[in-house]
C-alpha cells in the first residue's frame, strides 16, 4: 500500500470520530480535560482496533486460508457502503450531555469498530513493525480529527450537515479503495 493510501484510509476512518466529536462539542461543551480524554480515547481505540484486525488477518492468512485481494477489497467496500448509509440517517444533532470515563471509552470503541475491518483487510500481510507504524498513523489521524472537530464546533453550529458530509466523504473514499483492491489486482 502506497503512503498516500494509508492517509486516505486513516482520514476515512477518522471522519466517524470527527462527526461524533462535533456532536459531543455541540451538546455538552466538554471541559478541556474531557476533550483530552476523548481525543486520546478515539485515537487509542482506532489504533488498537486496526492493529488487532491486522493481527487477526495475519493469523488467519498464515494458518487457515490465504486472504485474497478480492476479499480484502470487499471488506473495505462494505465498510464504505455502511459509512455512506450512515450519512442518510437523520440522527439527533447535539448529543452526549453526560461524559463519564465509561461513556468516553464506549464512544471510543463505537467509532473504532470499523478500524478492525480495515486492519484485517489491509494490513494482514505486513510485518509487525509495519503494522504498528500504519495503525499508529490511523490512531494519530483520528486524534487529530477529533481535536479539529472540537475546535471547529466553536465556529460551526450546523453540525448535522457537517456530520452527514463526513460520512459521505469517508464512505466514498472507502468504496473507491475497496473497488480498487478488488478490480485492479
């Protein structure tokens, strides 16, 4: 996978965290300490799930069956379709008034589930060191996008539109990359 692709994947995965962060910032105006916890949680779980998926994919690829480019592309394509579908949902705009440590961890996990599939399908054939490097990029981008969302919410109050376009953009990136993996190899 060329370098630009990892940043596009990381951006697509982070857009979910971005949208949720916008909802948190709009709904509760979290303290600086809570924002730091959320930024860390979202980045950490994106990294952890992507790395866990990569390890699982590597284990399956080595011990059970060879993961094909078609299978890995299909997983990314499905993730993209799910993201795109999320853009059509009409969810509440401002959310999450009570931020406990458990709530922050659950939110971190919920915005990171898709990273498990991405790690599984994209990094299964890499060395452990490269897996860590690429999944760290995913975590750092998620943290950066989360921090950017908290900054942006101070200026933008129409977050429904921002969240919707974040899902459409993320979904489109994943769909294109999934189709590329399925067709071009």
